[in-house]
C-alpha cells in the first residue's frame, strides 16, 4: 500500500500537558484551548467565526501505533474491543477527532471549548460541522 505524508496546519495550546490526566472526551472537563495556525495557512481560517461548530482533526503524537485492541477507557473489567470501535488514542493511525465550538478568533488562532488534546498536539485540519443535507 502507498504511504502518505501529512503536514500539520497548526498546534494545540492548552493547559493540559499530561496525557494520563487529560479528560478522555472534551465534554468531560476539558479547559479552554487554542488552535494556533501556521503562518502559511492562516488565510484558510479567515472565515471561521465565534459560535461556529467545527471538527478539529489532530495527530495524537503520544499515541501508540502498535495497539489494535483495548479495554475501553482502560478498564480491565470491560471486554477488549478493536480500536476502530473505540475512541482510544492508541491506534495504527492516531488521528483525533474533536467536535468543538469556536469561542474566540485571533489573527493566528481560534479559541475553542471542549478540546481535550494536550498542549503541543499537531493539528491536521479543521472542518465545519454541517447541518442536515438540505442546509448544505
């Protein structure tokens, strides 16, 4: 199979620095954070607005890539499941998917709520959340 090279468009700035202490999901107590864009892609973020819901795709750089099955939430009392049916950060391609709401817009960044990614996490892309098909 071919391989592909990804180039981050930015990084996460967050008070979260320890993977083991970070919330497992954004709605489980994630602090406010920022997505800081690289200078060459800032124009791509020019139309983002406060209140907009977006998906932030990240590269979970501290995730293990050799894991294919886990006990969900690290709970050994739960049966093992393949990582493709979980949100585990440990997976062959550790891509994070984070639904967030924009709470602030700067020249080089967006401030967001409910982003559980740790400080320094590479951001691969930002995509708008679309409404029902008839609104697209």
